[in-house]
C-alpha cells in the first residue's frame, strides 16, 4: 500500500484535503452522476461541428432489472461513449426501453388477479391497456435508476419508449411499406403456442427442459397380425386425435404393400390414416413407422406440406381438446393424455407396456408451461429479400462484425432464414394496422390515414421484436427527416451479446436496409449503391458466467445482482471487473474475488493520488527531458507505450487487453515502483530541483493515467482528477495523446535498462531478506558495487526500497547472494547477525510449508480429476495450474530455507 510521507508542507496538506480520508464510493457516486447530468455533459448537439459518434442502447424490458449481462453491455457502451467524448466527438448515446409485450402483459395480469381477483377478459381492451400504462408509470423506471447508479452517460433528454407516439408512427410506416411491397402476408402456419398466455411466442421465448414422460406404442389398423396394421410410438398420445397419416421409409420392405393405402382412425370417423413414404423416416428407429399430426408437430407439419395432408387442429387456444367430436373434447391435454391411453388400451391397441421416457420439451419462458406446436392463422414477414440485403451488408464490408470469427454464425442464420411470424394474440403492444371491411375487404392503414367507417381493426399486436428492429433509426425520428438522423445515422456501433445475434441484430439489419432502400432521402445512401446500414460496427461480447464458468440462473442459485456489487464495492469495481474480462465473443466468468480485486485497485489509485498530492504533485506540463532522472524518463516512456497499446486495443474493441494493460501499469509500475522511487527523489523538507521535477512528472503521469482509466472507472477518476488538476471535470477533458506522455521522444533504452535492473535487484534482495527471516521494517548493513552495475544514480532508491544501510568500517557479512543484471553478476553482502530469531523463524516457515503442501495436494487432486478437466473452462483450469506451480515453488523454497536454519 502507498504510504503517506509524514513531513509535508502546509500547502500540500491543503491540496490533499480536497480528497476524503478514505475512498467510499457510496458517499460520492450518486451526487457525481447527477452533477454530470445537470451540467449537460451527456446531451448531444446535432448542430455541433464535431464529428458525430452514436450508439443506441439495446432497449431493456420495461419490466426488467439490470442483470450482469446488462451491466457488461452498459459498461462497454459507456466506455466507448466516454472515450469518444474525450477524443473530441459529438456523442449521442440514446437510451430507451422496450414495452415487452408478453412480459408486461403477464405481469399486469398476475397483479390484477392477485389484487382484484379479475382477468383481462373482465375488462374491455381499452380499460386493460390503461391498467398496463398505470403499471408502467408506477413500476417501469427501476432499470433507469440502476443505469444511473452504474454511471451510464446516456442522453436522458432523448429517452425513448417503443410505444411512444414517434415510434408508433415508425412502426405503422414500415408495416405499410412492407405490406404494399407484398412482404407481409397472412397464413396458417405452425407456431409456438402458449396455452397459458393464449398467444404465439417467438423461438427466443421458448426454453427446453428434459422432462420425464411416457412412451406409448399404438397399433393402427387391424388387431389381427395377419391383416394390415402398423405400430407407432409416441410421447404425446393425445395428439393421435389429430393423426392423418403414418409415414414409413420408401425402401422399407416391411411396409411396401401398405404405402398408398389407408387405415381407420380408432376414434374419429371423419379421419383416415394415409400410409405414406418419406425419406425423413429412419427405418432403423423403433418400428420404422411414424404417426403424423401436422397441426401439432414441426416435423409432421413439414411432412404434411410435402404430401398435401389435411391438418386438423385438435386443441383450442387454452390447450384443451376441441373440435374432434370425441369423448375427449373439453379435456386438458394432460387429462387427455391419460384418457386416450386408457381408451386405446380398452381397444387392445397398446401393444407394449407403457414405459418412462426422458425427452426435451420446449417450455414458455414467461409462463412456464409446455409449449404447444399449433397450426394458427398469423401474420408473417417474407424475408428472402431482406435476409439477402442483411447478408450482403456484412459480406461487402458495410458493417464489420467484431470478432470476425462470429461471421459464419451470422451467415448461417441470414442465409437460411424462414419467414417471420410477427403477430401476437395480446392486447399490449403495437396493434396490427390491418382493417377488415363489412364485405370482406382488407386494407392496411398508414400512420396518417383513417380506416373507412364500419371497418374493424385486426385484434392482434405485433411481435415486440418488430418495433425493436427499427430502434436505430426510429429513435432518431424516422420517418421524418431530423437533425439527429443527419448527424448521427448510421450509428457507429452496436454492442450486444452474441446470443441475440439472430433475434435482434439480424432483424435490425433487415429493417434498416429496407427502410434505407425505400427512404434514401432520409437515411442516406450506403456504400457503392447498396442500402444504408443501421450500424457500421457490430461488437459481440460473450455471456457473463459465474466464477466456475456456469451459466447464471435462478434455479442454480448462482446469479449475481450487479446492484449488490455497486452497494458493496462501488460502481467502478463492478465496471472494471467486467471491462477487464471482456474479450470479444468470449464468455466472462466473474465472482466476488474479482469485484474485491477491482475495489482494491480503486483504493490503490486513491491512496496513490493522495500520496502524490501530499508530496506536491502538480499537472502543469513536463520539464525539459534532459533534467529528468532515469526513473522519470522510464515512467514517461512506459506511459506512452501503454497509451498507444490501449488506443490500439480499444479501437479494435479489445476491452480486456486495454484494461489489463492499464491495471498492470498503474499497480505494478506506477504505484509499486515509480511512487516508491519518487519518495526518495522528493525531499522530506525543503525543495530541490530534482524534487520539483519529480513532482511535475508524478502529477503529469497521474493526470494521463486517470484519463485513460476514466471510461471504465468514471467515479473514482473524476474525484482524483479534479483534486489533482483543479479543473472542471474529467468527463470533458481530452483523451491522452503522445503529447501527454513522453512528448514523442525516443525511448530512453539506457534508463529502461537501469530501472529494469533496479526492479530485479530490489526483488531479489527482498526475497533473500525474507528467506533469511529478516523483518520487513528491519534495516541491515549491506555492501554492493553500484558502479559495477551502472546504478550509481539510483543507489539511494535501491537502499531505501530494500532497507539496507551503508556498511561500517568493521562490516562483516553473514549472508550473501548473487544477482544477474544484464551482462554483469552483482554480489550483495548483508550483515543479518542479530536480526533473526531462529526458533520463531523455523516455526513460521514450518507453518508456511504446511500451507503450501496443502495447496499442492488440493490442486493436484483437481488436475488429476478427468471429470473436472472435461467440464471446467480453460481459464479455470489454467488458474489452478498456475496455483499448483506457485505452490510447488513455495515448497521447494521453504524446504531449502529450513535446511539452512538446521
């Protein structure tokens, strides 16, 4: 830890008093953030002459709260926005929320059931929607307060909501343009159906779980083995009420004579079962025959299309059997599963004992029940042309994906995309602008049009992803031509996790290119005659996982609330932990140790700045380079090397490498070495030319370092930078350039070599002292030839750092070590006599040896466990290997020292 020099001038004490005695994030973060907002630092000016830079925030659900994935997303976007402001860009980071159709309606329906004992059907549509708006006004702001808590530098004056008036106009406009271009149509198709929510849901709202079901083998056809019959197996026996066929493989000799014939349905006189041949059937699996229920199974539906089969729907919107004309009508699908099996058994059609069967079943993410594949009349977007434009935008370099390794995943989706179901049977959302006339007329009504009297609007609303697909340009005023679109569109970068690459990113690309193609006068021309894209860069980060690499989930109980980390460690610790681990496209494991480490880093910066201020550090330009010491030139050269590396990394979205470089420089080189040497160069009393030069270098480096760290750690850097510089705010300071580091001077390789030698010499002497059992605070006489290792000018620093004194005339060495520095080997002789309590030292070493041996045993067991090695992430295994290596070295070192004591 950086200590504070005891003897300082009164003026230096005054400067240090600008800082609190200790770093307490909770005491300052909220006030700092509100000060930035009030000062207008985050408000974008579309009339500015500065170059534009823009990001639209992926809109979180209005029902939601920030989870660790959001926190990572927001940290990275904020880091980009803050850096670009400092680089002189006019930055628009536009916030907003998604109305989250299913999630919000479900939450409000549950609330009404609990508080009033009523369902949505107890209200008319307008009354229910007003209930949702009331809920939104009361509870929908949680996530915005959390965004403020972590420091999001968004332009709150431009906050949008996917159901606000402007975005509603954009939705109607794009729908009509697509409809008029014959790219939106209505059709009966198989969809994911939620019987609880009574609506179609998207693929992203379906989660798959292994469930224990039963495998039932049914005999269709004659009960006589000598007469035509087929045996099929199913885990959903109730769906046989909608069976219209039995499929076999064309080359299966067992069924060749049955193909083209029909079998009677056991319960329905209105249905017969065609025996069809299809290559999809695996003749080696089970009986080689498959029952076909086209209206309730995706594979069967595809086969039904190929063979032009009837597709009777056997369940209503609540998942109850309906319209079969059988005794099972009115039963839930779970009840029918039992009753149908019992009825088949009574007919003698259950040919094998019913047995348990584990299989994967899709469940509604929102309501929890099993999804029912169901044929349903829905609205669809024809995606062929849209998907082609989306793929071309990446292939032609109009938009660049970072990392490039994720391009194939993008192309897999857009090159094989199926038409998109955009209708939902909800009340909360953008109502589909289709109207039906009294004589069967169908018209699409645009935002500035009125439906004729007597026409009725379609009751469905649009999929939430439909409106969020317009987000990059609808939020800036499209379809109007606005100053924001002129200045900030296309957006500079989209930052999001790779897992929604298809569900949101591809759809934004589809609608963005379509809108640009149809309104180029508003959104501008793209490259080489292609449609304008919604964003020029696409950065895809990984998922945040727990410290063992497992996905965070409520069921596992391993989730981390980012606001807990803000409360316990501060927003900077949360942000720096995430930014330091954010490699493009790679998942990020985090745990409490990571947050504590980042909090310690913030405290280290705080103490370093306090020390610098108490020792007169100033940020007022550098002295002539010729007046600088080796340490001064070395730290300035290292600062420039780090600055250049950080710029290169951040330009390539390599957040982890950039922040790791800053961490290592700040902690290991600046705090642990330069500050310690500066203590020697700055006199405890009075002034010297070397001391004044060091104060200016110290302040200069700290100034640039804080600005480099500001994008990831905005709060602590603001407090420290203002205390150091006495200027307005680090938010509106300039991003460090080469002029802020070593001024573009050639790297002083001699100074670099000498400081490298000092670091090695000091490290070896400290290790040797520790091995000898010398207390860290104990000064001991020592003799070494500083001239021989070219460190004469750094002798005072070395002696201070390792607490060794000039030898007396009668000096007698009791221990020595040799240190290799470059081409020379230096002998260091120390007199440690009288400084070591041999018995106490032996006891301490024996305790340390036991600890090291235990660590070696523990890591050895883990690395010898094949099951652990096959499941653990590479980063976790590497960490354990590193621990094992350190433990082995410690065992060897301590054992050797114990032998010496004996």
